[in-house]
């Protein structure tokens, strides 16, 4: 492993996939084969991605630990670094350092029914743990997946969502906000909390993984509470700004917690106990 | 380790001996009308009265630090090393508050996963503290559990007495330095209690209320923060002169040929500090940002580490363009809650 | 990474002689982001362009640098080639290896390394280029002509006859301008009114011309293709819809002794008057500054006299708004008054050329017979002074007024024709008679008509009893001259019409220190201005004679019609754009923009509440100079094609590669 | 190549050194003129690299700073002759900016040879070649830019052109101040009154925001009333409270004029209470700005506190003397002196935070596309930041001196600002903060503006 805290590994872009007009997935492989072998991570962890010359950006690792030989990230075009990352094509070199942070408590999830809810690019961390669980399908109870987006054009992982829908051992629903459907849309139309209430998963022996924009999280939590879920049953992630990943730079500090070290995965109950500034 | 103590003629004499021993020394000097830590070659250059405008943290945590470099190829990128840490240095004449600041930074940067660039520099610094015998109007070390003669963070602490100076050896690194100094130091002991008492008596009475950490945490939602922060203009002066503030930004600088990744000081008072790429800002106004600073220092940190993330140097109060006083604001906010 | 293709042209030997193109190609391939680099003998040739197109397709190139000649030479060529391969044309840049390198540096080593750096600079730029699309602006195919002299009339008729609507605005009560005032025209001696009047009538009757006389342009908003013009129609105090032009009112007016503007003060008119017999429209107007009704509140004789009841003392100015796509400025000239030089004094018998025209005109106050203003007698000796104010930087204007030599010769000739025994003297500096048949005309005046031409200046004129004494010098013979004259005619300098500078400001047209409007380019764009869609005809731009004016007016019409030939205006997408999120609305951009492109845009939330006002650049107006970009302190404005990021990247490539 | 030399070229080997000249030129005249030099085969030194921009008005001073950062030994800026601008007036505006930049560069000790300006028309291929040859010859004379400035030996650390003057006894206006504030608040004329209250450290005052008539006793006035309260007008005060009552000294009032001029506030939003001022204290002495202040009475105010103002003649030359002191140094000394100043800059941005005329919602120092100003608090970044700031305040700085008062590193920003104010006054006849209806001097031009510095 490297000795310097901030120096990234060099990675090769192995595949570029466009999820939507502004969300792209990169598949990265280690240029150093020794690292490739020793590298391990858990679902929910995040990493820093370098576009040399422009800087670093933080995203969760969107691939599952069960998908070996590479890591994937999905990111939305927002600024200088993401637009530089979008300029990369297959074979180009970029930087990667990680994994950082805690992870989804998959061991605690074993034996439970699972509900996975992702909104927009929030589906990226959900995908990691979801694929991880699907790869160990027999260890879990009922699995419900809800992938929502503002519009049909903004739905990420559409092909995979359709593949999950086709499976008989999970219930998978995709939805778009009212007015966001377009010609040929074969999913639900409605805000995620509403569709969630329609799906009405049982709170009994169930864990919920919930990721997405702050406003969606807020209203989904209200719905979940109404449906009888406790704060401990709902697991989500915080997406604070970060620069170091090791609890030093101060950006992701919320109360006593550093999201980069103590998170990014929190239960709704844990978040409720934090100062409300995220 | 119980401190070994020595006596010397004066702090100046100790400095002379350190320089004579061939050590690289950074000490307070007067520059452009202000005291600043700078390289000294002769003991007379050092100005051992008063408080430096900036804290001593810069030597270990510089304003700008190259984390690594890179050169573009076609195709590919070649990584280049980060900065070469400076030569071993004696940081001389550090006031107990500043030394305690370094101790706090050591805790932050040393906590796993540790910060290698900081530690690389820090490992080469020997801190020679200098007790404070003439506190400033803004000094408040006693309010945060320190004293004008506190030893926290120093490898050696010099305390000027009526006759000569008391040298306390506090760490192995301090002892190693003493070994180089020869006859400038005489083994001996003296009581610094009187010095401490006199200096403390000279300080303006400042105290933080009991239960501040919990009181502030409870006051998080108070509307009063907006009033408290009304004057604050959101510059980074308080953080930049603070011995314990350590927020930083990581930026790239590059051209066609390559570039470098730098760590530069940052401050939680800047609006962009927490701004998400999406435009969402968890701390959208100055009140929230000021609250973060107050709570981080006097609530979050103390709850985890049992001491404030403040050494009472009072620099932020003194330097604030708008007359903000964090002690005052924290006490008021916590009291308002009670 | 970007995938940039670099194509290096040998330009035959032009580049290859001083630049080692193969070595440059090899080195250029090493520049980060360059996916392809090659050199070719003639990049601009068809095979050369094909190489570019093929490489774009085969290698998926994202940007192109053609290292060849100046972009002024072939940028368009290569942009077209790039577009032909499906890449946006603005993803192509040129490195100038010929004009800026191989042709100016003979040291092959130096030139070669510079060539590589020039390429690196453009590679760095093109990496940041954005695909741009031409800006299309809808167009109102209707023209505004300001000024109803011969220039405006000609432009209006040419445009209207080509089938486009025209709005013609004239400040005076009648169109016609100065040409209508002239007696005969040089060198052919056509009767000015005889050739002018039919054109004026044609304007009046033209179904495509909307004529506003006694009207002025109050405000001009908008931009090429989309101007909104506010016109102030001044109150004539006469109901145009009812007036038949019978003239009964003018007969009854008690005020009869007002100096006639049309007669240049040589004749008189009433307070309600028709400017001249052939006026178009042939309607009276009340001069409210002189009318007893307006000055004293009672009179009303004209109203009583009017059989149609069309006198309206209550009439007010009205504002009309017209939408037009192009504007022709044809505001014409004035001549300086004859009182410019104190040493010439101010004497009724010292007049300027325009006044003499009226004395010579058959429709003038003296029915064409020259008479002295002082006593009405026919002058027996007349002194003409050319350059009375022109080419005199100290006291007059430094420029040549261009028409004086000719009209002075004409005056001398016409005078001699009317007063056979009279003597004409002409003081001149030199004779500028460069037009067709002009020089022959002047010679004829000297040789056949016996006008005495004296090369020299007049130093003093004073009255001695009934006559004027003119003292001057004949510099050819070196003698001092004293001439007794009955009349002195000064060819005073031609100046722009008062107020034309204010109008130029409304039109965003620059003007020179004398007030003449500036053309976009003195040689190649003589009728265009730097404000797109605004053109110049006639003497508002510079002194000139009638044939030149008519030709220029025709040129304006052609430009306007060419503009109107497309349904939409297509403009280069090199325009400024505002980042509304960071704009602090200081509007310094508005202050500096020569084209008035920045506008105030209101940002509202969904409920319609006003959040902020920010700057917004009107793309139809923006000329892409980038001045606003530099002026904006928060850098909330950027210029497409020459963005801050592109330029910074170029500078970043300046470090030795 | 080490990382150190990757971005900032290392000290050049003088034996093989060739000057690097960057030319920013307009597309229509100079670029075409350079084309003509080519078609005429007019040889000139190969040291020049042209960056083409549409107009000299597009040549951002930041580009020039950036070029020096990237190792240029010299920069040449060239556009159309006056009157020839393709865009009518771009070069006239550019001329004013360049005038200021030229003066700033000179004041900082940048050798004139390194920053050159010219007008070269499309017809002047020969002139282009001559200008480049000349400028390159000049660069050969002055030699390479030293990667770090300095080497000028012992330098005075600050000027002492005038002995510090004692601070006059403050005028007794507190009673009337409180009464006025109380009246304004009671009459609902204002929603908040901004004045000075007692600070937490002895002898310090600080801004006080009074929202209730009962609180006016917090208001005080004395020689420690240093803050320019106008700054708060653009810091959310209006949004938070509504109508603002503001206590202003004459220098503060000038800042309000600037804000009105630049449309940052509406006159109706703010009610100004003028306080006659005969000087404030900074560092135990009369503030430098007060030495030359000739007006105890602020302009533009709605009401003014009455007081007997002793006649205090303008005393000494204030900053002008210090500017002259800086200018007396050799360019190399000046450069070193400023280098020492800028080296201390922490990039805390207190200067920006207190400046009433720094109101951008996003400062260019915080922008990353492009990274206008290097974030690093070292020679490069600090020079760029302080230059950019000074340039942005040219013709706008009202001389309240707040930036210098608050600088934790004692950087003499006031000298930079005052120098540019001098240039603007002498060249454009303009003094900032005078007339809210005048256009700021760098947003306008005169045909007859000086251009002796342009070839």
C-alpha cells in the first residue's frame, strides 16, 4: 500500500458508460497488478477520483465488492473535476484513492427483508449494496427495489433496473416524478415517497437502504415513519463535501461526527441525533 | 516522565547555545511592525517579548504544502514526490498557548488514519516553549485550562525567573536537545509557581462557564446565533491566526506539462467551505458558519477529547476586523440556552 | 482525455523550408491529449482536407489544430472541412506557422521549436473549445431612412422599388433637403428642382414608403433586424387629413417678415407657411415660436381663413413606434454662417454659398436675379471666397469641404450669365475639381466666362460707403489686392447637421471630432457602420457632392436589401454570455459595451416574485469584442470562442514544452 | 525536471537563456499586422508567442499576470490605433486599463521592459517586427525574471515618512447620536440602526446593530470608531432587517456613493446619519488616511450630528509621502519590498471581507474555471491575489483604509490602493466616492486619454 496519505493510485479507464445525459459511469482497473489483487472494499464506502490537472472529486464506489477486478463510479456532471473526468476515454489514466468511510452493515442485514430506495444519482451507493445482496440472495428475505428519478431521461441504471424487474425473486419498481414520464415509459409515475407508500413494504423484520437528494430523503423518512419503520431500520448516506477522507480537513464535520470517517453510512436514528446541518 | 530541570542565564543564552550547537532555529522576530516566526541565525534577532501575530503552527502545517506532483505524458501520467520536509528545526520561544496548539494538532493529524505530510514535518520540530510573563489584553489561556507556564506541547519549557531561566525538559526530544547544549544549562530546579501566579494576575479575567460543551450543543438551534454573527464578515482571519484551526483545501495547479496537488489553509468561515457541487450549502449563512466554529472549539471537540480546541491565545479576538469575541459569543449562547 | 488531431501543412516550401515539419509532427504527437499528428504538403488542398476528415472519423478526434497559415486566410476552409466530418466547426483552431513563424524566422532551429510551441498553445486551447452554433436572429424586413434630402430619398426609393417597406423621417416640414434649395447643379447646369421634384413626389406617392415629415427620431432600441424606433411627430397645428394645401391661411397671416429657412434667410415667410412651392407634402405648418396665437394667445386669422377648418392650435406632438430591421442615416449637412471671420465683418452683403443659390434660383426671393440684400440692386462686382472656413485648422475646420470649388465656379458662371457686364472674382487656395467633367467646367468658367481667379486669401473686408472693400493677396503674382465689391459670397465650410451627433449616439454609431458619422471601414465598408444594420448615406458621413451622395445612397439600399434577402440573420456565435448565478448587477458591462448588448433581466421564482435583476447579453447585438468580459470583476461574463478558460490554457502552454 | 520547476521555471542558465515574450494581440489590427510582416518576409526575433484575442479590450490584465506566472520574461500587449477599433471603442477602454496596469507594474518594481504596450495596425507589418525586436532587445538588457524576487539586500520594512500624529479628542456627539437613532427607530424610519458599540477588548469599538429604541444606549462614538460600516450594506443587512440607518464618517459616506454608483444599493434603502469626524486611531496613532482627509463632514447624508469641529488643517502628505518613498527605491528594491509584503499574505481575505467595494457574490479568487488566482499562499498566488485586488479597486477605492487596518500581516495594501487612486486622479481627473452619478473611470474613456506609455 502507499505510504503517503494523499497520493492516489493510478487507474486505467476500462469502460465508459453513459447512464443519462449528465451521469456517467467509469470502470477503473489498477495499473499496478499487485494492488489490484490486494484491493478490497465494502459496499457503501467512497473514494477520491483524480483528474490530474483539475483536482479530486468524491463519489461512492458504485460497484459491488462481489464484482471483482475493477471498481466503478457513477457521477453527475457538476463542475470542474467532473467535466474533466468526462473527458476521459477508455485507456486514459486517472487517480483513485480509497476506500474510505464505513459501509452498509450487510452482516446486520442478513436474515432481514430489504427495501432499497434510490433517487437520481443516489442510486449509485444503493446499487453497490444491492448487487452485493443480490449476489448473496439466499441470505435475505424479501427484496424490494425502488429506483426513482425526476424524469425518464434522468433514470440511472435503467438496463439493470429492468433486469432486476425481470427477476422473480425481487420486486423492482422504477418511477419518475409526475410530468417526468415520456413516450414509452413503462414504470410508475409519482414521487418516491408516494410510490413507496403504494408499495407498502412491511416494517416487520425489514431494513431500508435509502439514498438520494436531501428533499427526497426528508419526505421518504416521513413516509417510512408513517408506515411503521423505526429510525434504526432505515440506513442512508450523507454526501458532504470532503477534501481529505481521513477526518482532518474539517469540511464534513457535523457535530461530533466526521462523515468521511464515521459515515457516510448512518441510520436515520443516528442522523436525527446529529446537528441538523447537512 | 517526570521533568528534569535545569537553570540557564536567560532565554537568550539558551538560544545562543542552540544556535552554537548548529541547530536550525525558527523564533519570533520583528518584521514590518509585527512579531512573526522566522529563521534566525543570531540570538539577537529573536524578539522574546510579546505574542507573535500568527501562531506557531505554520512550521508543521504550512499555508501551502505540496502533497505530490505529476507530469503528463502522452499517454499516461507520472507521479512525482511531494515536498521534501524542511531540515530539523528548533522552534524557539513558543508561548505555552502555541505549544499547546501544536499538541492539539498532533492529536488531530496523528489520529488514524494519520496525516503523513504533517507528521513528516512535525517529526523534525523540537519545540522550545517560553513561559508568558507579560500576557496581552486578549489572553485567555486560563479560561481553557492552560496557564502562562503550561508545558503542554513543549519539548523544553523555559520560564524566566527573577534570576535566570528555568528549563524544564519535557520529552525525549527535549532531552536530546539539552544534550547538545553543554554548559549553557546548569542542572537545577526552581519553583515557577510565583511566575505563574503573577502572570495570571496580570491577565484580564476571562472564564468560560461550566458545562459549556453541553450548553452550546443544546443551543444549536437558537435563533440568537444570527444576532451573534451579525458583525462577522466571514473572513478567515480567526482561523488563520489560530494555533489549533486546521481546516484545509486540496487544489491542483497545472499547466500543459503537469502540475501539483497542494494543501492550502482553509476556514470554516468561508461560504464555499461546505458548498456542494449541486449548489446546496449545509451551512448557508454566516450565522451557521460562526456557530460551527464556536461549537467545534467549545462543544464537539471537548466532548470527544475532554478539552476545548482552543488554547486561549486570544489572537482571533485581537485580529478580528469586526470585533467578534468567540469567548463572549460562546458564553452568551450557552447561557441563553440555560 | 481529449483526442486532438494536429495537421501540419508544409505549404509547399513556404513552411517546410524554415520549419522541420516532420520533427514538429513527431513532437506534436507527444503533447498530452494529441491523438494524431501528421504533416502534408498542402493541407488546404482537397486531399489535405480529406486527410483531416478521415482522421476525425477514423480516430474519433474531438478537436483539430491545423498548423498552417493565418486563420485569416483559411480558418473558414478548415472549419468547413471539420464540419464535413461531423465535428462542430468551432472545434477547429489554427496555429499560424507561416505568417508568424516560417516567413519571419530564418533560423530553422528556432523556427522549428517555435512552431511546436505555437501548436501546443492551440492544442491547449482547442481542448477547451465548446461546440458552438450560429446565432439566428429573426428580422423585420422594413427599413428606416432618417433624412429626406437627396440621399434619404434615393435610398428610400431604391429600397421601396425593390419591394421592401420604408419609413422615411424628415425633420423639416418638407422633404427635399438642400438639393431642393439649389439653383442649377454643376457641371451640367441641370435645374436642381427640375430633377429633384419628381423624386420627391415619387416618395410621397410610393405605396411602400411611410413618410413622416416635421418628425424626428426620438429613440432607437433593439438591434439589427429588430430595431424599435420611436418617432416624434411634431405638431404642425394643421390637420393633415383635411388640409388641401390651398394656402389661404398663409395669405392671412399677419406675421409676414420671418426669415425663410428655405431661402436661407434671403426671403421671408409668414408664421404659418408652406416651406416652398413644390414642398412635399404641400401642407402648411405653424411656426409656434413666431405665431401670434401662440405668443400672445389671440389672433386666429388663419383658422378663420381656412375653408377646410383644419387649423388646430391644440395639436400636440405625437410619438409613433415603428419596427424596422435596418436603418439608413442620411441627415445631411449644413454650411457655416457667413459670419465666421471677424475680419470679414458681418454685413448684409456678405453671404454664404447657399444664400447665393437662393438668389440665383428661379423660385427664390428674387426670382433668379442676383440682388444685393442691402439695397436690392443688382451687384456689379462679386467676390467669391473659397475655403472660407475649410482647411483652416486654426479657426474653421481642417478638412476640405469638397463641393466649394465646384459650386463657386458655378456661381461665378451663373452670375455672369445673369449679369453680363458684372465682374466675378474668385479667391481660392487651389482648385479641387476631380469629378467627371469638373475640371473642364472650371476652365470654362475662367476662360470663357471671364471670372477672375485669384490664388490667395482675403485678409479683410470692410464697408466703404455703398460698397465693400475686399483686401487680399494674389500669391501667384505676390501682389496685394484691393477689390471693391457689391457682394461677397463666402464658400463656408460644410458641417454635419446640428443634432446628428445626438442621433449617432442613439444609433450607437461613432462619429468623428466634427460630428461626421464614422463608417465601419474607410475603404471596404464605406456605407456600413460598426453597428450592424445601420448604414450611412450622403453628407452625414463626410462632405460630398450630389452624384457621390446618390451613389452612396444606392449602396446603402443594396446593403439593406442584401440584409433583407435572408429570413433570419445568422451571426457568428462568438458572443458574450452572463453567468446569472454570480452576476452582481453592477452593470459596468452596460457602461462599456459599444453596442448596448447588455440588458437587464429580471429573475423571478415560480410564484413570479422578483428575486434579482442581472445582466443579460443580447446575442443579436453582441459583436463579440469581449470588453464586458474584462470589465466584469466577478468574471460573470465569458466570451464563447475566446473564453477565459481557453486563454488561460493557452498561456499555460507557453511554458517551454 | 523536479516538481518544483514544473510550474515555476527554475532560475535560467544565463548562458543559454533566451527571453520569452508573450504577446496578447487583437485579431483585427495587430494580428493582421503580424500577418503582413509574414507576407512581407520581415524578419524579427523568434522569441515571441502570440495569443490572439478579438480586441485589445478583451485582453484581461489577469492574462498578463498569468503569463508572468508561467515564466514569461516579458509581455507585449497590442491592438488597433485609436479610432481604428473594429468594435468602435474597445481600444479606448483597454487604454485606460493598461494605463492603470502600467502604473501598478511600475509601482511594484516590475521593470518597464517587461510590460510593453503598442498600437500596431493591420498595415504596420514593419512596425510589428520593429516592436518585437525592440521589446526583445529590452528583455535581453534586463535579463531573466528571477523565479523568486528579492536579493536586494537590506531594506527598510516600512516607511516612516511622517511621524505618527496624536489622535484628536473625539467630538462629543454621543448624546445626539443616541437620540437620533432612537428617534429613527421609534418613528419606524429605519428597521435597524448600525453604529458603534463597545468592543470586548479595552479601547476597542465594534459594529453595533440596534433594532429597538431601548437599545440605543449601546451606541458610542470616539476615535476608535474605525470600522467602515458601509460594508455591511452589501452583507445581507437590508435583506435581514429592511431599512437601514447607518452612521457614516466622511470616508464611509464615500463608500456609500460607490455602492450607489455601482447599483448595489437603492438610496431609499438606507438612511445615513453623518458623524463629523476629525480622525480615528489605528495602532495608537492617527490613521494614515486621516492625515490628508479634508472633510470632517460626510456628504450625501440625510442628517448630520452637530458638533463644533475644530479647524484641523490637512497635515502632511499622508500616503502620498509614503508612495513617494516607495517610488524613490530602485525597481529591484521596490520589487523586493513588495515581495516581502506579499510573502506574508495568509490569504485570509480579511481585506476583501472588510472592503465596502468588494461585494461580488463569488470573488474571482474563489473561482476555479479558470483558476484565476492560485490558491497557494506563496509568491505566485499572493502576488496575483494582491495585484488583482488592487486592480479591481482602481478608480473605486475610497481610501477608507480598512483593508490595511485589518490585515493580520501588516501588508501595505493602502499604498497600492492610494497609488492607483493617484493615477486615476491624475490621468482621468476622477476621485472615487464623489458623485454617484458619474461613471466609474474604468467604464468610460476620453478620446484624448494619455497614451505616452504605448508605442
